[in-house]
C-alpha cells in the first residue's frame, strides 16, 4: 500500500506487509542442547544462529575498525562514496555528539527522529544521508560482532555480542552462563554504561536496545533511564546519569501473539532477532518521549497495533468500512500501557494511504486531558485537543490536523449540529478509549449512523461480556463485541502479572469494624443498606482504623527516590458508595484530626461531581463529569468548603466554578501522582483511567463487582520500584465472592493464586525457615572473610529482605517477627560492608568486576537512617552520661551507622564527632560547626596536595555540591588545574595532564560524595 507524499507533522508513513512483527503462535525448539554449556559456548551458538539468519559476521579489533566499517555500511545504504574530507565532516557533525549528560538522548534522537542527516559535499552541494532506512526496512544491513574491546573508558571493557545496523551498534547482547541469574547480565550492562560506552567516539552510546540472557531466560529493554529509580550521588556527571539506568523491574519478555513467553535464547533469537522483527521494532515500534526517554513497545502492544492496521487494510480492500466487521476491540488489562499502544496505532493509522483522519475518543473530560498529556509526552504537538465543539469542527475541517483527541460528548454534539458534513464520507478511523463504559448508548448510535466510511476500534482493560452486561439499554449494544466487533487481541491481568508488568493484589477484609445489625443479618438491601452503612459509629471506627493503620499500609517507614525527591512510603484512595458517604467520611476525618498537631495529621482531599446514578450501588462505576454545576446546592457548598481547606493547605485558589473545579481536579490529580497528598476520598472519580505509581492502597467502603472491581483495584498495581511489591486493598465490606468472580471473568478460574498474594502463613513460614538457616550459618555481626561465605550470606540475606518487604504490611507480623531491630541492623551492617567491599574491588580492578551477585540495596535503603536520627541518638547518649565525658561510641549509634548505606562510608566523621561533642550546647549546631571545619580542612588538603587554583576550585566544588556531580569536561575543571602542558610526557614519576586531571576529578568526586549528604554550609 503506498504512503502519503506529505504525511503532516508527527505522522509516520507506513508500508503494510503480510509479515507480522510478533509471530502468531510459536512452537519452541526442543531437544537440540545436551550437557553443560559455558558462557563462551552460549556466545558461539548465538553467533552461529545469527549467521544462519543472514547476519554478516564481522571482526572489529579496534575503534578504527568500527569507524571504517560504519563508513562502508553507510556508503552502501546511501549508494554514495564519501571523500575523506566529506567523511571527516559528516562523522564530526552527524555521528559524534557533544560530550555530556544528554549524549545518549541525543544519539537516540538521531536514530528515532533525525535519521536523515545532511552532508555538505566538497563541491558545496548538500546531500541527504540516511543512518537507517525506516520506510524500506530490508535495505538496512545487519552485522554481528563479538568480544569488542573498549580500552579508553574508566575501566577496560570487553562486550559480549553486538548487532550493528548499517555499521552503528544499535543492539547489545550480554550473556551469562546457564544457571546464573539473568539480573547479573543487567548489572554488567549498567557497568558498561557507567564506565565505557561513552569512551572514544562514543559509538556504543547509539545502542537502542539491550538484550540480557542466561540461555534459559532472555529479556530486552531500552537504553534510556528511569528517573523513578535511585540515583547514586557523588560521581562524575556521566557516571551519575548511568547510575539511574532502568531498574530491572522494567525489563520485558518477548512472546508470541498469544502471550506465550519466548524465553529460551535460541527461540528468542529465531523470533525477536529475526531480521524483519528486529528492524520493525527499531524503526517502527520505539517511541522517544519529549523527556528524552526511549520506550520500546512490548510484544502484546505490537501485536495489537498490527492487528488494527491489518483490519484497516483488509476491511478497506473488501468494502467493509462503515460496518462492525471493519473494526474490533483490544482487551489489554489496566496498567499494561494502552495509551502507548493507542498512540502508536493512531500515528501509524494516520500514515496509511487513504486515511483522512484519526479521531481518538474518550468519555470524560478528565481523560481527555490525561490522554492529551500522555500523547504529547510521546510526541509534542502530534495531537490536537479541543476545548469546545466549535473548535472540534475547525479541526475536522483542517486537513493538516490528522489526529484529534476529543470526548464522546463533544463528538456527539458535533454530529447533531452538522448533519451533512463532508467528513462523514471521509475515510476515518475512530478509536475509543476505555470502551467498557459509556459508548454503548445513544451517542454511540448517533456517531456510527453519521459516519459512513469508518473503522471503529475500542481499547478496554475490562470488556463487557454477556456475564457482566447490564439488563437495560439497547439489547443490540450490551457487550463490547456487539458495539465494536470481534476481539482483535487480548492481554489479561493474568498475563500482565505473570510478566511482572503490573503488580498482584493483597486484600484485607477488615472484620473489626462493627456492621449495623440489620445489614449483617441481611434484613435490608440496596439503598436502605447503604443508608444503614452510614451509621456514625461505624464511620468513626473505619476512620480510626485508617488513621491507626495508615503508616503501616502505605509503608511510611520505607524510603525511596522519585525523580529528585526522597520520599517515605506511598499514598491512597478511599472509595465510597455515594456523595453522601464521601462527605460523611471527610467530616469524620476533619473531626478526628482537628486537635492533632499539624505533623500528625494526614493530608486529606475529596473530589466528586455530578453523575446521574452516582448514589446508586452497582457494578458499573458511574461517570462523573468535570463540571460540578449540576450538583445539588448542599453538595456543592460542602465541596466548596473542602476546596477551601485544600487551598489553605497547598496555597491554591480553586473553587467550584466550572473553570475553578477543572483546575482543582488537575491539581489534586498531580499531587496524588507525585505523593504530595496522603489520601483522597472519591465516589467514582480516579477509580477508572487514573494512573499513579505512588498509589499503593485502596480503602474500599463501596459495592464493587466485575469490571468495576478490577478497574478500582487496578489503581494500586502500577510498578514503581522494589519497595512497592503489590497493590494493597483494604475492604470494609465482604467482597471476597465478588473478587473471586471478577478474577475468574477477566483472568481465569484458576488465576487467584497469581493475581492475589499468597496467604500470610505461607510467607511467614518461608521467612522463619530462612532466618533459622541464616542464624545457623552466620552469627549476627560476625565478619565474613571467604568469597564463598560472602556469596552465601548475600543470597540468603537478600531473600530475607524481599520476604520482610512483603510481610511488614501484614498486621500480624509485628507480633510474629523473630528478628529484633538490633539483630537486623547487625546483619544489615555485614550486608552493606560486603556491598562496599565489592564496589571497591570493582573500582580497583581494570578487568574483572564481580557482577554475579544481586544486592537488594533498594530494600536496605528503604530503612535508611539519616544524620538527624544519629544526632538524636547523640543527644540521648549525652543526657544519659554524667558530665557528658564518655568518649566510647555507643552500640546503638555504631549499629545505626554501620547498617546505613549512606553513612557507612562516613563512619569516621560520625565517630569523631561523637567523641568531640561537648556536654553542653545544641548538638545540631555543634554538628554544623564540626562538618564545616572538616569540609574546609579536607578540601584544603586536596587543593594544596594537588596544587590547584584555590578560588576556582572553591567555586567548582560549590556548584558540584549543588548539582551532585563533578564535571569532567569544559573550562570548569581545566581552570583549577596547575599549569601542565597537554603534550607533556610523564617523567621522573610526574603525572601527565590526563593522569593529573583524572586523579583530581576522582578526589573531588569522592569529596562531594562524602560531604553532600551530611549538611554543613551551602
């Protein structure tokens, strides 16, 4: 199928082929391997298989070989021979990038967006040179090389297997022998990103996709970083950036179109590394966000996108446009990335020949905002929003606007007001988001009657089947299939949890809250039951329970990093049955907290709006408009008062006018997503379509079943980091039967063991067994000397940390835990010691780095102690010693420092301060003076020892303390060095310029690392 000559901004021309990127049903190879297979044998077998798949094998012994091969491959792709001068210019302007923290994003942008570069020829003419051919992917040439050595990085590195596309290293494969945990290969790549991918010309910075495998398990992930994950401070800027690389939780499995994982390396190579598939993924199924993050689509997302594109092609060819057979629906569970899938589908569909417009339809104004925000995160300006039906009409009339996001209400209004518009005869693709909700009514009928040459597609996480359909409305539009056509692809909650793309749920049914006797005995039902459940004493008990268990359920004792902020724990929603119930809960929270000091109050928000059946219990979550003007006078007045409370708390100026409430809704959404508010009380808002990674708990006092239950529960199961290991559901009603039925409907009847966490008793038994075995082999605090013992301890204690991370959210664990805090700190100290030792060994060893052990440092850091805690212990110790003259380091302080990853390497400073603190005076002020003096003394030692320029060094260090890194390039570092010729050769033990610079950078980075987290002068 041909493409548009002028596709318009942000539109991707696409050539449809019969060759699927994701194989429909894969039959794994079996029986081909026998006996032990070393890493070297695994590597040889992989290269042999790639050569059989028509990859060219090439040996590259130096960077000069790599660059020469790149030149030859680009000449072949572009059918052009560079002169030496032209190649030099092109290489410097179009291949090399400026050095610095954004160089990976800059290289990624060249591959994903700016893949056609301009060459200035010797004769003054300009010529386009493609780095990769995105329209005719088989024009690209694939090569494979192995054991390429980078000598000029921070450490010498030897890479396993690299796939070159037109000479550029775009895919890197890191292998470990069978039986070794796959995460070790992930750790190895992190070291390469930190130490050597940037070295020399930095061509390995062009790697788009990483593949990790131990032969048995194989996964892939993108090159860019997730700021959600922990950044280790005190390194150079390049190293600090590399340290934020994707956490292992965000690596992906490859699969076939039925979602069967393809994990074995041989099978992965036959499918993912097939030339057509790999090139399609690289050229079509990657998205570079406006923040410079590369998202590589998962197989189920690609399969769904291609299913829609194929349906458009076949329906157009067979005259099925304008019928139910010309469309279909995608069932992808909540949290699996439907927005990215629909975005890519819309862009590719808009690039098909003959498609005049793609209209993405949402069913609420808040989702309109959210979708536009997400779409513009993927590619700024790709889509057009509309504030009114008139603006929608202008966008429909404008042929340059190819993708429109609007609400079903606006589109329906447009249809009623423009009965004879020419767009109805245009070739239009209509994509409905969350199509389980309100698209089954009159508006759906109006739209499909007006458009005549359309394809209708729906995305949903919870389809409407006959079993969960309503009994009202049009009998022909009760199920998703009746409204949108056949299911084109499915990826259920069972698939997503198995692949670890979303988290399982942990459900508590709270029976300690008294239920009214009439409800408990089943004497009333429906609306009367809801009124009985609003009994003031019951509400008091529920709110008391939430307040008493809030820190426990939301993990407020667990620390992690989100972006640039260090946070404690997560936040939550309280789902209520009606506006009346929401108001009653808000008033009860306000009553119980009014006498508490500010630092002990939970920050509470409330959001609701008008919905025709908002007060009626049932399985469907009613759609609330983002317009409170239809509320009753009393409900609106209460909401105004609650928004006034919110304004006081956060310094905002919102109200319940249409514009004011829209601003309030946007602001509370943002604060909930960024964990700036503790709990938001809702009726139906936020229970569908709202995404927040920091939300881990849903308090439920609301009837839920079927798709409404799964939608609501799924607000809690977005993956964030190792600390958040499940979504927490706390039910104040017995929803067990409804939960089992919903999981059976949207997963399968046996899915409960996967979707829900195991019973507490199972986790506890496993924990007690592991603790007993740890104690039997390792006494608390005992030094471990042998490598074998170190490995065993790291493995055993890491498993205990992971179990504790789950168990600590169970109410019973505090009484059943057999490890007290002192013993835990002793074991944690040994763990941190071993971690520090291995990092020092890695830094010292140029060739061998131990990446074969997985440290659960994120789980250690979640109970991190800080300087304030240490100072509190110092004050407590000083008060307990007559005259304050005891110079021994108290055991409590020593334990706390030794078990802290942050303070462990600063132990000498803490101990010196404890010994020097006076019996009188403010401890915090003494600490400030002590650290100020040590900072000044130690920096002066570096300046004098290295003969640095003092004023320039002080200025550079001040900036480094603020920014968290020491620059390695630029005038800042050169200004501080003593006069040394760049061409001076080291003689008589004196350093050359490069060695001197490297040593100074290392010393200053260590200094910044040492003092930045300890306070002192700014």
